[in-house]
C-alpha cells in the first residue's frame, strides 16, 4: 500500500467539496425564495416565544419567506418585531391577517398570513418603491393564548375550589341542625297522630252540627220572612202617620198652655175673691142666724164651708197641674221629636231586614252551601294523608342526610383536596411545557441517568 499521498490533489479535492457545499446551500436558498423578495415587519403583541431566526413565513400554509431578525419595539415594549423577507409577488395587503402559530407539540413557531381584500394596494410593492419595510400587526395563536391564560384559569379554579370547601365547612353545622329540626318535627307528628285523628273527627262532627244548624236556621229565617211579609205595610204607615199627627197636635197645643195657665190663675183669683165676699156674707148672716133656727143655720154653714173647701182644693190642684206642664215643656217637645225619629228608624230597619233575609235565603238555598262542608271535609282528609306520607318518608330522608353529614362531607373534602392536587399538577405540567415545549418529545433533564459500574 502506498504510504505517501499527493497533498496537492488532496487539497484541491477538499476545496472542491467545500465549494460544492456552499453552492448547494446557495442554490437551496435561492430556490426557496423563488424570485425577488421584499421586507415585511411583523409586530407581535406580547411574547414571541418559539419564533427564531429562520422560522418560516407562510401564506395559507405555503412558504413565502422566512424570519431574518427579531427585536423589541423601542417605541412600545409591549410588542416584539419580527423582520422577515417574503416573495415580492405575494398578495399581501393592509387587510391581510397575520397570526403567530405554533406547529404541533414541538413548540416551533411560524408566521401565518391569510386573507386580504381584493382591489387594495399590495404593501410589498409599495415597500419596494418607498424603500421602507411594510408593517403588519400579528395576532396570538389559540395555543399561545391558552398557555398564557392557563395560569389565570387554574388560579380561578383553585380559588373556586377553596370557596366550595369553605362553603361546605360553613354549611355543615346549619345542615346538621336542619336535620335535627326535621327529626323533631316528624317525631311531633308521629306523637300527635292520634290527636290529629281526633281533630279530624271533631271537625266532621262540627260539620254535621253546622249542617243541622243551617237547616234549622233556614226554617227560622223562612218563618221570620213569612212574619215580615204578613205585616201590612199600609197599616204600619198609618200608625206612623197617626203618631206623627198626634205629636204635631201636642206640639201645637203647647203654645196654648200659657193661655190655659193664665185662665186657671184668673179662676183661682175669682175663687179667692168669692171667698172674701163669702166671709162678708157670713158676717151679715151671723145677725140673721141669731133669729134663725140654730140647727138649720148650722147645717147650712157646714154645707157652705165644705163647698168652699172643695173649691179651694180644686183651685190648688189646677194651679199645680198648670205649673208642672209649664216646667216640662222642653221634655214634652224632646219626647215628641224622639218618637218621630224612632218611627222613621223603625221603617228603615224593616226595609233592611227584609233585604238581608232575602240574601240569606238565596245563600242557604244554593248548591254551593251544600258542597262547602263536603269540600272542607275532603281538604282536612287530604291534610291527614299528607301528614302520614311525610311521617313515612322523612325517616329515610333524615337517615340519608345523617349519613351524608357524617361520611359524605369527608368524602367531599377528600375530593376537593384531590382535585386541588390534580389542578396543581396540571399547572406544573403546563408551566414546564410553556418553558420547554420540546421536552414532550425529546425528554428533559429530569430523565434519570445511570452510570455503569467500572470494571477492573
């Protein structure tokens, strides 16, 4: 075998291989461009995680360029700028939508262009003419938005689970007390079931008694109605008219009482004067009596004295009567007025009683009054049935609630704790995936490595 090599040929061959490699790379780059290119600046809101130099730029999934550089917008730090070169003949308009997409689960990002309205000016051609790059504002992809909001969602879920756990802890005491109250209520119903039966029987007896009373009342009202109808209204009006005429005459006569009193007083004065004259006559008669028969004279005198005494008593009585009538004039007028009002009220009351009796007769003679007590009896029987059903079903419900308050709440608390741990694990997994998406395929530093034991 030859041990000496021709260094000139080896060197020439090496340079030829290197040149061919550079030529191949240049050819690949030029073939990828497919013609002249134009600069396009993509302003990305927020993070541009996964996007790197050389990342493709696609239009409806077709590669039209690549990313040449990345930087932060100096005017607005909330945006990142990706400077790209795309084919100049690409239909990129001002209304074209640009989105930062993530390719699969590898985490490789690229810029996706789509859409645009026809008739608008091509911003790439305008950029070539002005010598300044065209600018589009990109939207975050759904995967990026999901990763960005995952932490907030998990925090809210953790807060909600904590609130649920607190609610369960707070409601445990009132729920237990409610179960106890239900148990007490059902025990009271069970203890008073006999009294409920007695109460229903009493109501049935009461309804029967009311039926009998209603029958008796109906006959009584009919008799009262017949009595009222038997009274002649014309006679009643005549009685009232006569009473009114009598009171009117008494009232008119009261104006003449003063004249009567004056006349009686005049008569009394006349009787007094007659007494004086009688005394004079008696004096004169004394002289005559001496000559007359004493017995006859005595008899005449006694008769005359008795007559004068009677006249005096009559005059005194007449004076007393006149004085009483004069003093009671106001009472007489009031009594006459009251009697007139009483007669009017009796007439109105008779009309009202007649109307009331007609209404009561219509109510008691209707079919509704007969079915009212039957409906009341059916309603009370329904109440008893409902109470029996509650008494039969509350026991199992209370037992189930008791078991839930004893072991169910602990199971719910365990479920909440397990859910919280699961959410925390999911949060850690998403955080690790956000930091290193390639770890899902290629693994990470957490993969354990084992060194073989050194052999001697």
